[in-house]
C-alpha cells in the first residue's frame, strides 16, 4: 500500500513539473511574440520615415543635418538586436521625429501638403500600435518573470534554463516623472 502512495506522489510531482515547464515555455514564447510585435511596428515606422523625410526635404533643403541624422538613426533602429538596444534606438528616433516635425512647422505650405498630412496620419497610427505592442510585451515579461520567481516554478525554471527577461523601458526622463502642478492662487 505504501508503495502505491509513493508512486502516486512521484507521478503527481512529475505531472506538476511537466505542467510548470509547459507554462514557462508558453510564457517565453509570448515574450518573444511581444518583442516581435515591437520590432514589426518599429520597422513599419522606419519604412515610412524616408517618405516623410523626402517630403519635408522638398520644402526645407537647408535642414540637411536633421535629414542625415534621421537616416543614420533609422538604420540603427532597424538593426538593433536586444531589447535595450531597440529601446534606445526607438527613443532616439522619437526625438528625431520631433525635430523633423519642428522643421515642418516652419513651412506652412508643407503643413498643408496632402502627402505630408497623410504620412503624418500614418505615423500617428503606427505610434499608437507601437505603444500597444510595448504594453503587450511588458505584460508578457511581467507574467514570465513573476512565474519564474514564484514557488514552485523557481525550482524548475533555473535548472531548465529559464531566466528573467528585461522590460521595454523608455529612457526619456521627461516622461518618467509627473509634471508639477501648483494650485496656489496667483497674487492679485
């Protein structure tokens, strides 16, 4: 009788280990899928940028430095390999797009150009999808990391080669802190 109980316990522990392993494999696959979603959106944005630059360049030919820097950072963002490198290239591209749109603000004819407006709308749509992809990736990383750190998965994860994944973080300090708002009444 004791032999059957011991066999039952061993089988139960084995089934639990298999279940934990399968959960960890699924979570790791979701993290990879999430990062792939970010890179797809970054590639879509990178593919749109040459058209945007060309349109702006037609109006602002003397802003060559901005155009060259956008091209350089675009290449870096497409070729980034790790989560940190991708996030860094993404932040640089976001800053440069802001500079590119600042150049465009100086040209009223450009701001009214249908091609420019259409490209701007496409870019806005891609940015929204990129934000969603970042949130999805971070949610899957959270799930994987919390599972890896939880008992009893911690006993299975380390020996089987599972490790925590880094979150996708924006290094822009201006969005890391809330703005300070004063509700004091101004002196009259």
